[in-house]
C-alpha cells in the first residue's frame, strides 16, 4: 500500500503533455459566396456605372443623328477617369466576393502575346467578311465628327480598353454563365450589350463591329483569359 507521499510522487511524475490532446490545425474556410440576388444587384451596379452613360449617349446619337461637341481634351480626361473609376469598382466587388481581377482572367504572361496575334487574325477575318457583305450599308450617315487623335487620346486607349474588356467581357460572361449555367447565353449577353452602346456609329456599323465582339467573347469563354483581348 502506497503512502500518501508516494502517491503524490506517482501523480507528479506523469507527463502533462501526454494528457493534452493535440491542437487542431487552423481551418481556412473559403469566403462566403454572396446570394443570387446580391450578385445580380452587383452585376447591374458595375454595368450601370461603366456603361449606362455610353448607352444613353449612343441611343441619343442613333436616334437624333447629331453628335454633341464637348472639348476634346476634357472628353479624353473624362474617359481616363471614368475607366479608372469603373475598374476600381469592379476590383472592389470582386474583392468583396473573395475574388480578384486575376481570377477573371487578367494575366501577365508571355503566352498572352501570341494569343493576341491569333485573336487579332480571326477577328480581322470575320469582320473583313462582314465588311464585304455590309459594304453597301457602311457608307451612309456619319454620326461622329472626324478628327486627328492627339497624344491624350492614345493615353486614354489603354484604360478604356481595359475597362471595356474586363467588365463587358470578363465580368459579364463570368457572372451570367455562373448565374444561368449557360456559356452561350453569357456570350450573347456580352456581344449584345457591347453592340448596343456602339449604335452611335449607326446600325450597320454596330452590327459590323459585333463580329469582332463575338470572336473576343467566344475566345474568352473558352480560355478565361482577358489580357489578349485587351491587347
């Protein structure tokens, strides 16, 4: 029979680490996916901020046939600021959803360059064919005054192209395809919206440009890479 002192010794000799259960590994849960209604609302918000003004201006020009005459410098500055604001809003919405611009196809790879050339070739091939078919209709009413673009115009081209392709191509196709389960519907939504805000060029010219929009949309839907389309 053990004395009380000896019993205390046996208890004291026990390794406390053996009695402790190993701590579980931290679990990194994926960010919560927003519900369907919220995603539709955010999609509408991004599209409205980015393109509602363009759609209204295009429909006005298409209906009235008389272009507005703002200062060219102010117009290009507005275009740069508008593009930056639209892309920033898109980046915020993606971040809130646990995604990023890279997740919807914005890459920086050497392989973007040959894909850009290939995409440009097929786009030129299709639009050239459409141009031959629609040539009798492409020399009618001119709704945009012709002028020589300056340096500021070319500085506005890159953010303008990035805004257009990231939102009306990458974001719209990604969201519509995931919300509806239809890649075809997503492509049609992208081409249709982009054609709509190009109606200021006239109906025939807008439909002619839709050929290039279709090539770009099918390319993105198949590859999920938007950088070659922007380039």
